[in-house]
């Protein structure tokens, strides 16, 4: 007689759950459920793209604002405040996501983002602007941990790479919305100088308000429930999903399903978390930290100061910045979308190393052409489009790597730790560093900053090629054995 799909036994005063639910989630075909999940949760990247783009697009408006009068250094500082909030938000909310569940946290983090970005529009001086940008970043950082872990745990293994990269690519849909919105709202003929940039920040608040109700139907992650001993709810969720697929005409085979034995635990002590991250999986930790740091510096340093380069070196009017952000956003969106499937077919390690290396080489080349006055504003934009076609896929693969390389019980916090470490090292200093380089008005100084970003990308490529994890088409549990896993021979 075959074992039941899910069984609960008691061993040495600990509840052990024996289940095939993760395997049943992995064998599902792609369906309407997954599409709805992606829309409701993947919007996080869209919102982040919107916020980052607005920060660049309104830079000129903030400098000419009658109430703020920001300098280039102030604009760079505001970018750093946003990233600092994202770092601390990721750590705090990541810890809570593993303890309290994915579902609770992705409501809390979106609500925080909504309130903070709306408050940014009401800023009255530098201090208030920095505070609200910090809180906006905290909401987005928390979203990343809750959302990445949830999507990973529901997505079938064979398409996990392409799905994750494609969702990350929607960051640039948000960037396009921010650029388009800024073109309209920063038009001095439409709104007064001190109103346009404020209206821009309300775009994110309106989008978030519309998204909150969409998340009500989303279930908790069955994988998270299993590790916390709630196999009844986990089974009900998976059976409900399977019922939807059968009603859509799919036949779900019960052949070849793998069973797990997990010891339920209320939470994972922080000491065990860091022991697992930096001792048991120290090579994976090095890979994750390298990838996150390199892409964070490259993106945040360049993108947060994108508008400053256009205005200071190419003399583009502030209200025209959006026209140059739109093609840049398109290249970034197409990169993960078109290259994403190769991460599942060719493999994670080869594609990660390739995209990071190509990005670093192209960044050096374009930086040299910029320094030699060989680029116009149009060719500079084209160069950035080509570079970030590859860099966008590379950056997305960094999030994919840290979210699938570590055990289930610490997945959200692992995402938070590497996002925080990488972003703190590469992202907080980056915008302020580049802001000061641009303030020198010397192309050679800006080029030196590009070389730093290029060097980090190339170093990350080498590390990924040597120690990267071949996680393509594998279940999350086979990529990283759960900490609560129990051997079959336990009595």
C-alpha cells in the first residue's frame, strides 16, 4: 500500500512531516495560477523601477525646485538614502518573512511603500525628502525578500530561471512608466515647477493602491507551511491549485513524485542562519555576495546619476530626460526576457559568467569613448542600451542565485542578507560617489568610476564561473537540502 501524499508522525518529541507537496508543485504545467501570481507579486520590480527612474528623471527639477534647491551631491545623497532604506528593510522584513510567513509580509511591505512614496511627494526640505525616500526604500527592500521567496516556491523547477529573470525585467516596465510620466508631469506648461516632481511620486502610490486588493487571493507558500508543521493547510492549498489545473483540462500524473521528511520548527535561530550561510555554504555565499555587489554598484551608481550625465555633459534639458530613459529601459527589459530561457537551457553558471563579463567589457569600452568625447547623446544612449541588455540579465540572475541557493527555512533572510551586503557595498556609496565625480565636470573622473564598476562585474564573472551552482531544472530542495530535513532511517 502506498504512503499517503502527506503524513505527520512524531519522532523524539518533534513533529515530522512526510510529504510530496513540493514535488507536486514542481510537476505542474504553467497555467493561469502562475500568471496571476506573477502579476500580483511581480509588480514589486515595476514599482522599484518606477522609483529609481523618477529619482533620476526629477533630478533637474529637484535642483530648480523653489522649495528644495538640491545640489548634485544632494541628489546623489537622496539616491543613497533610498538604497540604505532598502538594505535595512530587506534585513528586517526578511527575518520576519521566514518567521511569520510570506503572505503576511507582502501586505505589510507594500502598505509601507504606498504610504512612504506618497509622503515623498509632500516633502518640504532635504531632511524630509531623505526620510521619506529611506522609508520608500525600506518598503521595496522588504518586498524583495517576501516576493522572491514566494515566487521561487510556487514556480515549476523547469522554468524557474526564465520566470525569475522575466519578472525582474519588469523593473524596466516601471522605469518606462516613470520616464513617460516625467515627460508629461515635468512639463512646465502643464504644472508649476514645484508641483511636477511631486505629482511624479504619486504615480507609485496610485499603482500600489490598485495592487493591494489583488494580493488577497494569494495563498501562503505550502513549502513554508510544511517547515512550520502546518501540513493540513499546505495540502489544502496544493490540492486547490491542482483542482484549478484539472478544471482547465490538464492531466496531472502521480508518477515519479519525490517525498520529503521535514521536522517542523517554529523558527530558525539567527546563529544557525549565519552558520549555514557563511560556513556550510560559504562558497555559495561568496558567489552571491560578489554578484549582488557588482550589479548593485554598476546599476545604482550609473542609473541614479544617469540624468546628471545627460544634463551636465550633453546639456539635455531636464524635462527631456525621459526621452533618453525610455530606450534605455527598453534594452534593460528585453535582456532578461530574451536571454532568460538560456539560463534554464545552457545553465546558470555559464550564462551568469557570460552576462557579467560582457557587461564589464562593454562598460569599459563605452567609458573610454565617453572620456575621449567620441560619443554624442544619441550614441551614448545606444551604448548604454547595449551594455544593460546584458547587465540587466546579469543583475536579475544575481537575485535568482541567492534565492535558490540556500535552504528553504532561511530563504527570505538569505535574500535579504545578500541584497543588503551587496547593496550596502555597491549601492549606497555608488550614487554619492558618482555624484561627486560628475560634480568635478571632468570626463576622466567619471571614466574612472566606470572602470570601478567594470572591474567589479568582471571579478564577479570569474567567481561565478568557478564556484557557481548548477541549479537549472532542479527542485529547490535538491539545490539546497532543507535544514529541517530528516533522514529516511530516523526512528
